[in-house]
C-alpha cells in the first residue's frame, strides 16, 4: 500500500522492531549514493535473529521525512533494536526518545560502534535501556529473548572468524521508500554510485585493519577476527547474481582489502575462475602495502577487474603523514601513483578500461601548514585517473587523535553534529577560510608549481569535498 506521496505504508507483523538509522529522507529522496548503502550490522544481526525464530519488523529513519512520520509507525512495539554509529548517533538519540514517548514501557536496546567508543554519552541518556559494547553476533538472540538478565551496559560476544557468520538475508534490509527511488535502487541489491554498473553488491571480506593511524585506529576497538574464506565470498556473489541479479558490480566494504597476501593470492586464483562473471569492484589498499607487494597489486588489477582502488593517501606531506602515524611516506604514495598510472596507460593501449583511484584525502589536520596542503593537492594532480574524496579532518571518538582533541576541548563535533555537511568546521584553531580558498582554486599557482603541464589540469576540488 502506498500513500499519496508514493511512500509505502507500514504494517506491523511483530512486536520487536529493528530501527535502521541515518538522516531523514535518505531512502526517500537521497542526497547522494553513499547515504543509500545498507547496514551490514543490521543485516547480520537480523538474519541471526530470524534464523533463531525471532521475527522482527524493520523501519528506518532514512525512510521517513519527518519525526512525526516515524512516531506514527511506532505504537505497539515492545522493543526496538538499533545499531548506533557516531555518525548516526543524532538520529538514534532522537528516535529512542520518541520511542519512549510512544511506548513508555517499551525497551530500547542498542549496540554498535558509538556504544563502544563513546559509552559515557549513551549512558547519560535514560532512553537507552540496554547498551551493548563490541560485537553482537553471539549475544543478540539471548538479549532479545531475556533482556532482564543483562545489566544496562554489557559486553557483546563476537565470532572468532567471519566464516562463522551466516550469509546475510538481504531481504531483511529496509526498502527504498518512494516509488521513484524503488525504480533505481535494485533492492535487495544496491544502487549505482558511479564506480561500476548497477545493481551493486556491497560485501565484507574482512573487518579488521591492523594499522594504527591516529585519526582512525580501528584495531583499538574492533576485535581481531578471521577473514571470510574466499570460496564463501564467491559463493555469496554467485548466489546473489542468480537470485536477484544479474549483478553489475561489487563494492568490497573492507576497511583494508589489500592485506594478507595468502588470502589475496587465493582470490586472484579463484575469483576469475569461479565467479559467474569477473565483476569490476571497488576495494581499499594502502600505498605502503602496494610498494611491498607490487606484483600482487598489478595482477589483481589486471586479472580480477579491481578497477576502483580506494587508497587513504590522506596527505602529500611526510610531516603530516608522520603526525597521523600513517606509516606511509610521500615516496610510497608516489610509487603507488606512478605504478597505477603506468598500468592504466598500458590497459588503455590494449583497449581495456583503466583502473581509477578513489583517493581519500584529509585537509585541516591540526598542525598542517599551507605548504603541506599545497603538496597534498599537487599529489592529487599527479594521478591520471582519480575520483578525489576530500574531507576536513574530523576528530571521531575512539581514535587516538580524536580522543585527545576531545579531551583538550578542541573538537567542534558535538553529539548533535557528528557530521552534517561537507564543509563543517570540526576543530578549533584550524583556519577553514584558508582551506575554502584553496579548494576554490585561489592558490592554484602554488599548487601547480613544479608540475608538468598536463598535470596542471583543473580538478573540481571543492566539488570533491565529502561528509566526514
Ligand atoms: C562499510 C562502512 C561504511 C559504508 C557504509 C555504511 C553503512 N551504511 O553501513 C560507508 C562507505 C557509507 C561509510 C561511510 C562512513 N563511515 Co564507515 N565504515 C564502514 C565499515 C568499513 C564497515 C561497517 C560494517 O558493516 N561492519 C560490519 C558490521 C557487522 O559491524 P557493525 O555494524 O559494527 O555491527 C556489529 C557491532 O557493532 C554490534 N552491533 C551493531 N548493532 C547492534 C545492535 C545491538 C542491539 C547489539 C546487541 C549489537 C550491535 O554487532 C554487530 C556484529 O558484530 C566500518 C569499519 C568496520 N570494520 O566495521 C566503518 C565505520 C563504521 N565508519 C566510520 C566512519 C567514521 C565513516 C564516515 C564518517 C567516514 C568519512 N570520513 O566519511 C562515513 C560517514 C557515512 C555517512 N553516513 O555520512 C567509523 C565509525 C566510527 C564511529 N565511532 O562510529 C568506522 C567504525 C570506521 C573507522 N574509521 O573507525 N562507512
Ligand atoms: S585509516 Fe585505514 S589503514 Fe589506517 S587504521 Fe584506519 S582503516 Fe586502517
């Protein structure tokens, strides 16, 4: 049933609700493609619940355009479950408060990254009845069955390896919520985002990144776990292709795909042979690992159709890379850029599509000088084929530098504003007017200094600024 705005009416089938979080309207009339991506935490945990005989409904703050619209859908639920990340904390908080107003005796059970990294913020909110820190796959069934047996804050339990995870039942993901979006979404697969043809499959093969970049350092709060076996990944892609496809392209959502050479060698051997089609894919690497295993990198690009290579270059200046504990150098970045340019030229000569960088760049890092920022943009210009993804450094809780800046009172990110707009100011003392002028091209002469003529091309840096 659709309402007069072309939105589906909600019918309650269980008294337990999973509420998907994100900005209002992202599944109605989205701002951009990344806002539409599905939540694997939700998908995994709902799959486990349903396989254990616990049915749940799903609603999404992204599928409504006002809080009143959400409020109207909440009566009658005795429990709501939510995956709260720092960037979805504002919507999680508001939704929990509304749920309690509508169902004063109902239980709000939360887990997710924010509960792990910013427990104090969540503990201070009475609307959060239960808060699970850490992984939830081996605890979710018990907590939903017997919530009273758990203290308000408890530690979750994860699997030792992703091999133990069931295949996500993607029909448990929220649906696009307008007739218009439904046409382009390809649910339960996902929409095109500019990296490869639709329908898109997002998938995780690993969860943990062992490095310790101070703006991220995932391994300080995501427990170590084994990688999903190559055969399971390929089987799932083939299943999705046969059931909901034909699949157009794949996004491997791992924080760090290009690690564990033995896994990658097996992928190199099996993906071209066993996958229904060698779908092009997006996946992440680091410039130091590319320099360490260049042959493996090149073979993966050429033989497995790894055609969008996400690299956290972050900065073109050694001074800043050291400050970030990135453990990559200007030389590592240059090596990776030159190698990828060369592979791309060669593939084009053979009539094939060249690989493109998805280049993650940060500006506005405390301590950065104008010359560091010029070097960063200069580095971007040496990439022949690139989607620049530039953001102003954001001090997220959980990361070493984020925690430090929060403790020093220098973070401008508040719990109502973990991320709102690409050009939000995030740290006190950073001269954002300089960065806006830089991105608008006012320092192009400085940036272009020393570059070859062909590298002086205009890149829309301001348009490449993303939410962070
Ligand atoms: C895929 C991904 C994305 C995707 C898709 C996001 C989506 N819709 O799901 C995209 C690319 C869009 C994205 C973007 C961003 N991301 Co992101 N992303 C990830 C990534 C790599 C994987 C997420 C995932 O699926 N994990 C696997 C699932 C199974 O884990 P999970 O969701 O955490 O759920 C588990 C537990 O938390 C727990 N749990 C969850 N919910 C519940 C509920 C209950 C009741 C219980 C008991 C347990 C429980 O159990 C689950 C199973 O163990 C993670 C890193 C990681 N390895 O997890 C970063 C991560 C989540 N992202 C992060 C960030 C910072 C961002 C960005 C802000 C980055 C940027 N600078 O642009 C943007 C913001 C997006 C936005 N909306 O604006 C941070 C979040 C930090 C934080 N404190 O919350 C992470 C942790 C990476 C990091 N650097 O530390 N991201
Ligand atoms: S920024 Fe990338 S390499 Fe560094 S810790 Fe995070 S995921 Fe790992």
